[in-house]
C-alpha cells in the first residue's frame, strides 16, 4: 500500500473480532510510510454494554497497540465538553465572536477520556496546528464523577432492596421508596398467579364440558343406530 497516503479508521476497530490480525495489518501498512490514524472508545473503563463491540479498550490497551508500531505513535485524547455563553443578543448579520478557552489539565483526569486516537507517521506540523481550545467557553464534563455517581446510585438501590427484605418496617425515605417498589412488584406477581389459576380452572371446565358433550353425542348416535336397527328388523 505504498501508493496510499493515509488510512483512517474512526471507531471501527472495536467492531472487528480478529483484533490482533487487524493490529498487525495496520502495523504493516504504517511500515510502508503510510499515515495511519484510528480511534477507539474508552469502553472498558466505562463498562459499556454494546452488543456490536467485539473488543473493548482502555488507555492501557491503546498504549499496547501504539507500542507495536515501528514509527513512534502519538496518542490523542477525545473529551466530551459542554458550555454556555452569556452576553448580549447579537445584531442581525453580526459575525459570531471567536471565543476560545483553555481546557485545564485537572479537568482531564488520566485514563478517563471518552475516546483515544492513535496517529502513526503523522506530520509534525499538522499535530502542532491542532489546538485543545474549543469554540465557546467550555468546561469538560467530569466523566469520572458521573461514573462514580452512577455506581453509587446502583449500590444504593441494592442496599435499599436488602433493607426492605430484612426489615418489616423500613426506616428512612430511600428505604421506604425501595420497599414500595418491591411491594408493587410482589402485588403484580400475585395478580399474575391468580390470573394463571383462573385460566387453568377455565381450561379444566372447558375440557369437562367438552367431554360431557362428546358423551352426549355418542349416546345420541347409539340411540339413533338402535332405532334404525329396530326399523330394519320390523
């Protein structure tokens, strides 16, 4: 592939089952001098549940891939950010002002980027032209804090469920809420059991009625045969 200048694969590596073979192929392509750029989500760190992901990565896994290239590979981080702008209403036809704000290092904790990009044989000038500043005034979402909050809430629900099962009179607002949810599902389960029993009883009654009808039809048929036989004999 010496005649190919750049190979780009954005968020495709994690969908390939033969990831080692893919990595080796990218290493061979980069060995010819071709620029290779690929990105992967930080799915292992965030414990993503994606049925289409055949491989999961974190920073350590990305570094292991980058170390396989003969040419030094550069790893970039991708962060989701949000921001707001406070200012006067722009006039008609006014150009938007160029607002840039640096992203502080402490807002980007190691290992918690949402995606990683690996650049091999990339031009140094192109790398230097890239800037970490973003349009508007931004502050990255602290993904690690959100992940901790999600795990804490999950553990809270499990703890409340255990309290509701072991304490006949749950104490506290959250325990009462958990007990209410459990009671509601127990009521639904009991209602489903009652409905199942009703269906079973109905089925048994139907079979009983059908059996009696079959017996009645058979007796009627036998009586008709006897009457016909008596007429023939007469």
